[in-house]
């Protein structure tokens, strides 16, 4: 009964918000951008649990050719979280979000040097990335992702949306595969 009540509450939270949450910032997608199955991940590049989930998400993408993972950066864990999120979205505009995502999460914590190292590893045009990162459009996208997370009742990372399910916290491969 409690599970049914929770599913109903989650479905109500998603009503009217689903299409917005599932619509990625251009290029901020892992897996198949045109996939028929959507998993939304709310993440922070400074989140250790998000870092641990990278391998599980990569496995899900590999096993599900129709999986589209929409990334929503909600930077709040460190002073450098927003800087990393901004460069991540700038990488998305250059078609290199996945490369930056993987490079940034391979590093322990974001700081100016590690963010630049991840950007270089991803092959970004750094001048264009810095310009884009400071733009209002990227700031608005980050604010939109934070607002979506709040509306869905998410107060931490990682958080996930798949179908009518809202999943909070560090869950691993089996739980995400079950939800998908």
C-alpha cells in the first residue's frame, strides 16, 4: 500500500513536468540521444556517489541501445561544482558532454586545475568553452535543473527519474536496471 501511495505521489509530481525534465540541454545526454527509454540523472561533479554510479550508468547504456540518459547538473556540493557544471554544458554545446563527464568524474574533486584538465582531456576548444560557461543561457539551464529537482522533491545527488519513478540517493546497477 505504501509503495502504491508513493508511486501515485511521484506520478503527480511528474505531471506537467515530465516533458521539461526529460528534455535535455542540447548535447547533455549519455547513450542514445534518440533512445526510446529515458533515464534522467540529477548529478553534481563533486558527488562521490555520482562518481560511483558512472560505471553502472555506462553498463546500462551498453546493455540498452534504446537508453537515453538525460543529464541534469545540480551543482551544490562544493564551490567548484557550478564551475564544473558550466564547463560540462559548454562541452555539451561542442558535442563532447560524455567525454567531459567521464574525464571529470575520473578526477577526485573539481577545482580550477582539474576542470581544465578534464576539458582538455575531452578535447574542448577552451576559449569557446569558457565563453559559453559564463553565458546566461548556461546559467539559466543550471537554475532550471535545480528548480526541477526541487519540484520533484529531490534534495541530493544522485537522483533519478525513469517513467513514473523518482529514485533518490545512491542506488546501484540492479535498482536502476529494474526501474528501466
